[in-house]
C-alpha cells in the first residue's frame, strides 16, 4: 500500500499536508529529485505528488508497440545508479530500473499517487505555496515552502494531431501513439503511420510483422543514427571484471564526450556529418533506394534531435518489403485512406498519427503569485529552471540533444545547495530578478529556432518564458559547459533575491 491509503481526511490532520518541499511528478525527474533530497538533505520533510496511479511518467503512459528510449541509458539513467542493460532500453526495462531506485532508497513512502494539482498560490506574507489538489477521495489542500516542478513538458492525457480535411469521412480507425488503445488488433491490416520522428521509427518495425503492410508517411525526412544496440566499451570492461559502478562512470563519460564531439562536428563540419549519417542509412537500404528523397532532411543535423535506430530495425523493415516509406503531404482523408498532394492515394484500415505532443507548461496548473494570475510567458528564465517573479520554485527542463536526466541530476544538486544556503542565511523566500547590468539585455524566445526547431516547440513557443542573450538568462542546451557551471553558480549573485 502507498501512503495515499492512509492520508488524513479531517481538518484536524491538515498538518500532515504541510511539507518543506513538494515535488510535482514521479517520472524520471521526480524520482531523481526525491533521491537527491533524501540523500543530500536528510530530515527535509517532503512529498511527491503524482497524478497517475504509479511512477514512471512517459514510461508508464506510453504503451505503443516497441516503446523504448531514444537516449542511451548510460546517460539517461541516473548518475548514482549504474545501468547494466543494453544502451537503448524498453519502457519496461526503464520502469524496472526506476522501481529499483525507489525500493533501494526507501522512496515509496514519500510518493502520493492519484493527486492532480489544480492550482498553486504563493503568498509572500506567509512564504508558502498553497496547492489545491484533486485526490482519490476528493479535494485536498497542501502547503509547502518550496515547489520542485518535475512534471515534464508535455500533456500526457492527449497527443498532438493536426486537423486534416476529411478526417470524419475515414471509415477506419485513427490512433495516436500516446493514447494507444488496448483493443487495437493490427493483424492483417493496412496501416499508415504519419510522422518522421523517433516514435514513428519505433512503431513501424514493431508492427510490420503483424500488418498486411505498413507505410511510413512523412512530410519531410529526419536524420537517424542506425547502429548496434550495445556498447563495446562496456562489454570490454565487463570482460575485464571491472566493477559495475566504475563501468557506469567510464562509459557515461565516454558517451558524453562522443555526443559533445558529434554536436561540435555537426556545426563545424556539417557536410561531412550529413554524409556520414546518410551513409549509415544507405548501408541498410542500398544504392538503388532514393535516400535523397526519403532520408535527406532539409534542416542541418544539429537543429533537431537525432534518434538512434537500434540495429537499423526501421531500415531492415523497409528493405524486407514489410514496410515502405512515402514522402509527401496530405491533401485530405478519404473513406478508405489518404489522398496526397501529389495525387497518390494510400489505402488504410488504421491510420496512426505519430505527429508529436502538446507542450504543457508547469503541468497546466493555475498559478497565482500574491493574488495575481501568473503569465508564465512574461517571465524571464534563469538558466531554464527559475523564473523572474516566481518565488521558491524550480522547474526541471532537460536537454534536447542530450539525455534529459543529465540536467535533472544537476538541478537536484542545485536545489539542495540552494535550500541549504537559504537555511544558512535564515531566509524563507528566494526569487530571481534581472540585475542592473541586465536592464538593456536583449530579450527573446525561449530558444533560437536557428539552434533547435522541432515542431512541438515552434508551435508552442508563445507558452514558454522569455530568454535573455546572456547565458545565465537562457537554457543554453549545452551540457558540456553546464556540467562545470552549475556546481559553481554563485548563490549570492545579485540575480538571487532573498527575503
């Protein structure tokens, strides 16, 4: 049983709903945050509020066939918990790993499931956040000195599907991978998967064996990296009987160095990197396949996340004839499938829209600061984790081109250090504010589209906070630099205001 089963139900027991810190979300970030608090600040009274009935976040809600990481687990895994499986892991393997972290560190007693936060109100007079929460037995109220937002960045309940003409005419079934129905049987069906990212690349080879045929329909191509789903360095170190904790640290650093070097080369040696990526695809599909049309993107390699395709399974499916790829745009849905702008038609019994997700800023919670509704888009970010005018709150937003958890671990250290600093100063409130030298700083979008421009960000940029042109006032997406900067952040810098 979780602690949720024994929560108080009377006003007299309200004290059990006050915490020094409340962590929002029990996904990969929230479980990591709980570990860091328990490890670095023993005695801190905290809880984790999770809207779902179990931990895992993405790895719990996504159940489509083949669901797997698109980051290697040596860096997507926590720095404090060695990963011993294949680099690219299934959702079940990741959930098992997270479950071990919870069990080994006695974190289950801190997690309260089935609790969705409706509103959060900050009072500068009381130095408290008050949360109104929909719990399993009705409304609940919590108070806390500090909010640690680990709920992710997209809406779990529904995915993003564009509105195409004629969708209501289609006689088959339209499915979004994010809400995969348990009764969906693809046996012998003609299936079209719309999309070109990691989800589409995962789905196609994993359903190809069941379908009569599956077609990957993409508006424009994506870069992929095919390769073996194993790490040769890790294999060698295991043959030498090196301790797993050492293997984890060594392999992790090697992967991070390689990723940093790849990003550098993608920017400085763009044409060479592009050629290497396309040669990797050609190795599976051969010289006669139209690589230029179907797998040569219009954008430069660093501008979007590059998904790893373990063992080239997507390309193997296409080469075998079980799957095919069409690069075109949709004119409209028809009763029997799709009419494309080229005039080509695709017959389908099932159409899967692997077209991305909707950004969810701070969990779609209604925030107020001293009675005023918060417009998150009018704040300016401090290193992508704190925001002007928003006291006692840190948000975990990971990396686009590297593993999310790298930043979650670093922010864990930062929050624990910040809380200790507040204790030392004898203060109860901290917020960030622009310094005198920042007053003429250019303020712009959360991220420069020339640097990174996936669709889910471009269509939702208006929801995100603003950024400055100084590194401390933006999310730089640069792990290699931030790994040294974060531990050295001066908590007495004038950007931090205590009271």
